[in-house]
């Protein structure tokens, strides 16, 4: 069974997620692919966030899959991103405990 992963673009349209394909596009990670691996896993392209000065932001991002080219979205996970920076060229990005990166 082919599963196509989708993520909300973090912009709600009329209160509903604006689903976009996770796979495909020009990313070296996802380009040329449409479906998950045979075990249901997939690699997602990197995420970034920018502001003109120090910031703190939280974002909620639902993930779902469709079966084949179907149009029914089955929820699989929700990302809870926390992004902080106290200075230019410095910051932290955290998600559900599986991503925790600080730069520098």
C-alpha cells in the first residue's frame, strides 16, 4: 500500500490545515519521491525560521498520509515546534523531543 505523506503549511485556511505534499519538489532529500518507504517511514526536508532580531515562536504542524492518490487525510502525528533566539546567528529549535538543535 502506497502512503503519501502531507504536512500542514502552518497556515490554516478557514480553520482547516492547508495540506501540502512532504515528498517531491527540489529538495535533495525528497525530490523525485512521492510515497513513504516500504516500512512507512519518510525523510522530511529541513525546516528553518527567520526574524530580524531576538524571538520566541511556537508552531503546531499536523502531519497526515493519504493512501495512494486518495483525498482522505489520515492523521499520523502533530509536530509542536518551539523556536527561540536571543541574538543574531544564534538560536534553538525543538520538536516533540526528537529534534533539539542549538546554534552555535
